[in-house]
C-alpha cells in the first residue's frame, strides 16, 4: 500500500508568508504608537478581519445582484489601513518618535473597525434566498366518467378565438441574470400572496429605477 505525500500548495505558502509579514508590520506600528501588550497583537487581527469581512460581503451582494457601495467603502478603508501600516514600517517614520496624528489614528481604529464590522454583518440582502419555494402539489390521476349523450340543438358557429396579447418584452438595458432573479421574486410573491408582484415592490426589492421596474413588472405579469 503506497501512501501519497501531501505536496505544499505554492499559493497557500505565499499567502501565509505575506500574511505573517503584514501581521508583524501592523503589530510593530501599533506598539510604537503606544498600544502595548495584547492590544498591539489585536490590531493586526482587527484590520485583516475587516478586510476579509468586507470582501465576503462583496461576493454575497454581487451574487444577489445588489449594490455593494458600503462593502466597497469598508474594503477600501481596511486595505488603506493595512497598506499604510506596511509602508510606514519601511523607514518612512521613526518608530521611536511616532507623530501625534498617527497615535490618534491608531487609537481611533478600534471604534472605526467595530462600526464597519457591525454594518457589514447587519447589511440587508435579497429576500429571495429566504423565501422557500412552494412544494409541488401531488399529481392526482383524473377519474373518467362516461358522459350521457346530450341532444344537439341547432348548430352554433364557434366564436373566433381572441388573440392573446404578447407579453411585454424585458427592458433592453437589464441583464438577463437580473430578469431571472426578478422572475424568482415574482413567483415567490405570487405563491405567498396569490397576486402578481407590482412595480413598487419590485423596485424596493431590487433597488431599480421607476421606469425599469414598471417595464419589468409588466413583463413578469
């Protein structure tokens, strides 16, 4: 029986090395700014966790087709904090005599990171993933009953069928993925309320402009 020896992943090794270096730089800067003991070790964790949380929220919002301005903002804040600390320890600042403005930034970072993490955790997402799809109804075989012959009266010419109105086309500037997502919302709304989704509800759920929401609601009706 041969045992395979696990081979190290070069990308993972590189990521671990880069993370360790960034962690050390953030720790050195926090310690130089007056944050001693465990507080200096907690600063790199808060910066890196905010960066990871913002990136994860970005992926979730992009998957639901929702705007991600707040997630991009906090991602940029965390990236600037990490990049600035790494650059500052390259000899641009005297870590034995840290300026007052840097001490203020380091001291105020925990409140800023706590606010960003709280807003990222509690930012609303689409309700489409929370709405359970209705279970299909059981198929019941129809029972055929022989019909009694009915005397035919005077022949009546069948009325001409009324042509069905064509469905409104989707807006040209709306991506097909957003149209499919809106159709799922409309199906879930019809299953829960028994009525088609209206333009105002569709506009609030997807954050679309009024004219596009009206055209999309007409297409899904």
